[in-house]
């Protein structure tokens, strides 16, 4: 991988972080990077507490923090400000010396040490957002007793390289873990001595680009038992099948406790992870640990562990597992967490042993691997019910939403880009180097959203905004459960109307973000909590109330924004909500408490909020967006009766056609030495389809996407070597057809008649092949897609 590719990605990252004045702030950069850490499962959520603090005289700094879901790990974030300087040279951004990063880590390490020793009290005002963190770290009962691990994330938009040799190459730098000795008094006033582990993680362009090209798959966790525990795991082989091997073993509880301390929820369940309340540990398991530790192995169902490889030694029937790659506990997360927290609470776990079944997958591609591990997770989990909803980007509802997004323009004719899998938009840009400007103009960052952002935007419109504040897979799972069918419900029918409502929620959320502001011009420092809370207040007092009127999100779609009275009202509502979060939080750690239902209940039931929603300001603000619940119900019933056409494969065809057969001919030549005979045949088939105006099948369109992603991952510089002239009329012609079709659905008009009318207009203008509109209208009326030959003939009409 050329270092230039990392630096190109840096340019794209910084471009996405720029504000209206073209300035890249550290907070904007951190917000942009955190979803990648969440994708890699290094953090539990992309939500964090912004607490930027810089003390020049002591050379210390911090940008933000979060406490992980199970509460024992404090994660600190710091931006290397020099790396996001748009004037920095490529030489400055190519780092080869470990000492460069060590000096940055030391800045935040100084912050930790001074906070523990209460040396920052005179430096920080009580109102500063970092004050809550300093108080937490220096507190015996809150910080020192709760936290076992501090994880430092140094985020640097630099490439880490090995400069020896003619061409710099990417390299990885590992940093030594450290520990901090602390003494504190527990609730019984007993002095406790404790070692807090400090882990350092460099998040550089190497890492960020890796997450991008892996399409958001998490960073594989490799556990080296020999390094951590001095020896491997003794096991017996239970099965050796085509796609997996199974081993049985007995693990000491102390090993599980140490693994959880090191890796926390990263090692719990691929895809579905845990979704268990670790703080409320299982009382039955805890009682066995306390009263009958020697019977634990008999009473407990044990663990199911998956991996995709490792160092497994077999000698004369004896098996020793030294390392496991992509180590995941897919059943037994509750057991593991309970053992860890029981030890933390002082219980003796030395006599406890746990049975474990380790399944190591083999001879499977990524798709089959995901299915295999997902099924192991589903069918082995007996203690806690695990949702069967597909949380990956290939969830059927997300695929349908992607299709609808591509074929649904706004009233002004613009489109929104739904990034169903990470890196999809970036791959589109890389695939079309000649068309980057056009693509960016067509889909500016304010009209793009990821599936994780979608969950946040969608779920903010409801009566549980405190869950949105938790972010990450918590809220994403909840979102998938809401929209996906299951044994208890049919789920949501994803139609154009549904997509329009989704976009309306996004517009509302983004409008609130803009109104709340950032930095010195912001209402406060609680934006990530105030915005979902504000949307929740609006929902609860309109659509979620027993009153006769609802808030009509369709009007936001029609306006493509909010009107001034609504903006003014929401601004005042956010100011109030900001104040109430501070008033009703039991401590000054407002960000943490805004994740709790108790705070939300206190605010929504407060006299201050009741007075506001009954005020003239509130009622005037929503007046233009009111709709009766009866009208809303009729609209939804009408929506559910519509069987809409899926244009996704036709759009895939149009995008491939637009690149031209010459593009794929050149691509095939450039990768000829790295593809199989079967892949070569598929590329030739696509070229042949374009030349003969034949439709490209879904299977071949999927192959094209996978091929492009592979090239993007392994040899992205190839795209720069392909010169072509985009034939954009294919997409323009398809958009014209879809617009007519959408208008018919919206207005309840006859599809065939609408296309006949279009035929007559073209005929009057003297256009050729006007009869093609009859063929297209007839196909759509029958619920069928027009052919690419039909689409191509439109090009010769005007």
C-alpha cells in the first residue's frame, strides 16, 4: 500500500471535517474519527464527552473521554493538532520515529497523573467540561475504585512509515503498557492499594484506512495465551469438519478475569456482541462463586468461543492452543463478566473452573465465515436470548432502504446518499477519479449518512432519547429491532414515504445541531444529549401524546428544512433542556447521567418543561407542521398498500454503463495477473453486456462491487491509471424515468398514461424513438423494470 494513498485519504477526511468557513476543528475531527473506532470495536459508542483542555506550561492536553458500557475502563482521546494542519507537508505527516508519538502520549499521561494528585484544581474553573473528568479521576469511590484500565487513544492524521529503502512503507508501532499505583479508601474507610493498567493505542492513517477498506469490520482480536499467561491452553480435539475444528478445554476463572480486563467487551460476541447489563451481574452465577465455587463447573453451561485461526500445536494426541485470531466469546459473556466483577468485589475465584468449547473456522470466505459464526452465536446461546436480526450492512431492510434512497429525489430534485457499508462513498470517489467533483457536488456531506448515524437520527424521534446518548451498537440494535420483522411484528415496510420520513428526521436532527452551535458560539457543552432530548420532547408532546394533533414530518421533507418559527422555538427548547440536564443530574458528570432513564423522566415531567410545551411559543412553533392523527393514520394505511418497484439493480446497471466498457477493459488489463479465469470471464461478460445494451444480472453487479472493493483495498493506485470519459446520460435517463414514476405514485396518477403523455411531448418536439415511452410505461405498470436498451434509447430522443 503506497503511503500516498493514506495521504489522499487524509485529504478526504479533513475535507469532511471543514466547517462553513473551511476551518478544521479538533472536535470535528474527533467526531469524524470515533465512528471508525466504534466500527473496529475499540469503543462501545461513538458518543463521547467533549472536554478539550490544554495547559501549555505543563505540556498536557486532552480532547475527550468516555467510560465503557461495563464501567471499568476509562477511555481518553487526544488529537495531534499538528497532524490536522492543512498546511502540513507530506514529509511532516510521514512519521517513522516512535519518539514522535511518545511525546504526544506523554501529554495526556501528565494529565492523568496531575488529575489523580489533585494538581489541576487551581487550573480549571468549575464550569469547564473537563472538571467532571478530573473530579472522577481524583475521587476514591467514583474513579479509583471503579476504574481498572485507562486506555489512551492518540488520534493522529499522519502515516506511520518505515523510511529505509527507496520507497517508504507502512509500519506498525507498538507502545509499552504502563501502570499507575494508587491508594484510596473504600466505603469501609479501609486503605486499598491498586494498580491501574494504562494501555496506549495509536490511531493513525494506517489504522483509519484499514478500517475504511475493511468496510467497517472490526479489528481482529488476537489473543496470545503464551505471552499473557506463560503457557498455552491444554485441550482435546472434538471435531474436524470441512469449515471448522472444535476443541474442548477447562479454563481457570483467573484467566477469564484477566482476558476481560485486557479486552473488555471487544471479545464478546461477533455481530450481536453481548447487549447484556454487565453492571447488574447474574446473581445466580455470583451466588455459586461465593457459596460453592468447587461446583461452578457442574452448574454453569460454560463458554462457546469462536476464532478464525491461530497457533494450535498437536502432538501425540495432545493439543495446546497458543494463540487464537479473532477471539470471540459468543456464548458465556454473562459468565465472563460476572467472574470479572465478582473478583473485583473481593470474591475468591481461585477454585473456579469453566468448561469451554472453542470453534476455529477454516476454509471459508468472509461471507460464509460471518454466517457460520452468527449461527454458532444464535444456536449456542441458551442463557440469554439473542436477537436474530442481522446487524450487518446486509440486513434486508437496509438493502431496501438503500434502493429507495437511490430512486427518491427531494422536491428540489436532489438526492441523499445512504452509506450502507463503511467506505462505500469513498470507494465511489476512488472508482471515479475523473468524476470526484461531480459526485461531491451531487452528494455534499450534509446529504450523506451512515447506517450508524441513521440509527441515531431515527431513534431520536421517540420517547427514549437517553438510549441515543449511549450510541454505538446499543442504539443500532434497537433501531434494527424496530424496522425488522420478527416473530412478534411485521416490522416496517420500507417505502418511499418511509424514506422521506427518515430524511425528515435527519433534517430535524442536523438543523438542531446547527442551531445548537459548536465551540464558543454553542448553547453549551451538552450537544450530544440536548439534541436527542429536544427531539424526544417534541415527539412526546405531539405524536407520542393522546392529543388529536401530530407533528407532520412529511412537511419537513417538502420544505427540505424548518421554518423560522419552528427554529426559534427549538432554539429556546434546547436552551431549556441544556439547563434542565444540569439541574436534574445528580452530579456534574452530565454526559454520563444523560444516558439514564431517570434523568429523562425528571426532565420530561418537570414543571419547567410542562410550562414550556403549553406556552404560546411552543404552539406557534409547531402550528405549520400539525396534522390530525386521523389524517396521519389514513396516510400510513395508504402507504402500506403500495407495492413499489425496486430500481436498485437498474441503478447498478446505469452506474456500470456510465463508466463505459473501455473502463472495464482497462481495469481487466491492469489486474490481469491477479484474477482467476472465472473472474476474467465475469469482467468480459460485463463488457459484452455494455457493448450490446444487455441487462447485467444482480449476480454480476454484485461481483463488480466486490471486485472494485478488492482493488480499492489492495491496489487503489490502479484507478488513477484508467482514463475514461463518463457517459452520464445513462444515470440521467434513469433518473428521468424514476421521477415520472415517483410523481405518479405520489399523486395517485396512472403510470401508463403519464408515460404516454411524455411520449406525445417528445413527438411534438420531433424526437426520435418516442414510442420507447410506451414500452417503459407498460413495463412499470406491470411492476417490471424497463431494460437498459430502453434506457439507452432515451438518449437519442431529445
